[in-house]
C-alpha cells in the first residue's frame, strides 16, 4: 500500500461537498433498518475520498442517497450540499439537470447501468446532451473522444452492451460518468466484477482521468489496499456509521478506531510485515444498535461505557477524527491490536480492565 500525493493530503480548499447528519432508514414489512446513521463529511475540489467497510455497512446506500437513487421505501434525512446547493430538497426536475452534468456514478454492475437496447454511441450522446445543447457533429466527436479516452476502439460505439466484455462495458460506464466533466464522480466498487488484470488497468485509467481533470471523487470498495492506492482521504464505515476519517497516512499508520485497526489486520500489507487476522464475529445487526457503540460486540477493548453511550466523532489530529470513547489511549490500543491474540473470540467477548476511559472521554460520551 502506498499513499497518494502527500501535498494533496494536507491541501485544504473550499468545500465542494458537505454532508451533514445524513441518515437513511429502509422501511421493510413490519420493521425498519437504519442503513446509514448520521454521516457527516466534507470534500474539497480535487479530493478523492475512499469509503471502505464490510459488505452491508451502508457504502452503496450512502452513494445512492447522494445521487437520489434510493427506492421509495427509503427515508432520508440530513443535508447534502454540492457547492452550497442543497440536493435533498431540490425538485426532481432540478435534480435531473444535475445528474450526469454535476454528479455522476460508476456502478459495480455495468450491464445493469447500461440500456440493453441502445447502442453505446446513443447512450454516450444521451449523457453528453444532458449537459446542454450539443450539435450532432460535435456530439459524435465527443462520443468518439470519450471512448478513446477510456482505451476503447471507435468501433465499440456502434455495439450494443451485450456485445461487449465486462471490462469494455465498465469502460463505457466510466466514459459516461466523465462525459460532462461533472463536479463529483461516485465510483461504487467499479472493478469488483472484473478479473485482476482488467481491474488494475481500469483503476489506472480512472486515476489518470482524476489527475488530468482534478476530479473530485468518492471511491467505494471493501478492499482497503485498493482504497489506499486511489484515495487522498479514507472514511471507514461500520454498520451504517462513519466511524473514522482521515488522510490515507493517518488511517494506515495511526488508526484510532478499533474497527479500523482490525480491518487493517485483516488485509495483507506490502509496507508492514504482519500476520493476517480477521475480526471475529459477524457485522452488527443494524436493528440492535441503539445507544451503544455499533462495534461493541466485536471490539476487544469494549467497556461498560461503550454500551451505555454511543461515541460521537471527535478530532484526533487536524483532518483526522474517529468515534470511540478511548481516543486518548489510541496508541496503546494500536499496539495491542497488532497482537493476533487480542482478536481471539474469547478475548473479544471478555470485558477488559484497561484502558479505563479518561474522565474527558466519559464527559464527552455523556454529553
Ligand atoms: N432497498 C432496500 N430495502 C431494504 N434494505 C436495503 C435496501 N438496500 C439496501 N438495504 C440494506 O441496507 C444495508 C446496507 O446496504 P448497502 O448495499 O448500502 O451495503 P454495502 O456496504 O454497499 O455492501 P456491499 O459491500 O455488499 O456492496 C444492508 O443491510 C442492506 O440489506
Ligand atoms: S467505543 Fe468502546 S466498543 Fe466502541 S470502538 Fe471504542 S472501545 Fe470499542
Ligand atoms: Mg455496495
């Protein structure tokens, strides 16, 4: 794993995207599920934020909420501002104008994202025209240059999606997402369905486009190694909560939330020699999270205070925050988290004596 562009990590421009207390609750027959819980974050122009977390942690729901692509059974609250404009409250008509032109998305399954009865050229032209009036000739030229930009031959333009390989379809989706030079691109597991070699090539192409255009992106994956290659900042999601956020360096080398520590242990790393150890137990049942810490059932450092009070996000160092009652002793926890014995199921279940929460942690959690 390596970190991108150290200068970018400390860059601090004006906010392009501001998400404030975003929550998504799915209404199901006889029950409901809180898939995203009070997520707040902000991104500056040109930032790439990687969102990482286990399957079902709410990553796609967060992206779909930003693009207003959630089904009717989703209740969304909070605020999402793109360059100051509130997205959740603008009319459907207004939002349709923003989609593709200002915010676009590359999804995991390109086959579902493309219209099977339209040729690639027509799909690209449709995306280009959303941006404004583009003449027929100009539109065709733009479609050709977009397809070339993602490394495909011009003859692909006259093909239907089912005539293309998975990698080619994914490239068409990337071309569509970048077609109108939107302010924000969301990439939700854009390479997961592809073989490793095609994955690498497509990630490299996305990064080239990002750098060339200084594109702001949210890149979603469950693979922290991939996320750390493509991103400037990383947000870690657990059971619908954004539990830690920081620059790539801060998350990789100074993780402060026990879940992030466990997640880093669970992946092989090129930069650090360590034993791969997974986090015992299953991801939290969303229904079970009320006022306790969402990670309590799997955390080896839990204390009674973690059951009584949900920790709120607090700053660790500038640009780095986490939601845990024990941030004051994070360096000690980091050392202990490196020991595979710490993650033995029996140790995770036991309530350990140390570290005791500092009085300031108790006060903050009680506040
Ligand atoms: N339309 C829906 N109705 C009800 N529940 C849903 C709906 N869509 C998602 N969920 C639930 O919301 C939770 C979060 O799902 P989401 O797809 O956002 O997770 P994810 O982190 O993207 O997972 P993955 O890594 O597998 O893609 C899951 O428990 C999922 O079952
Ligand atoms: S608040 Fe408690 S249970 Fe939650 S991550 Fe921190 S130590 Fe673990
Ligand atoms: Mg997903």
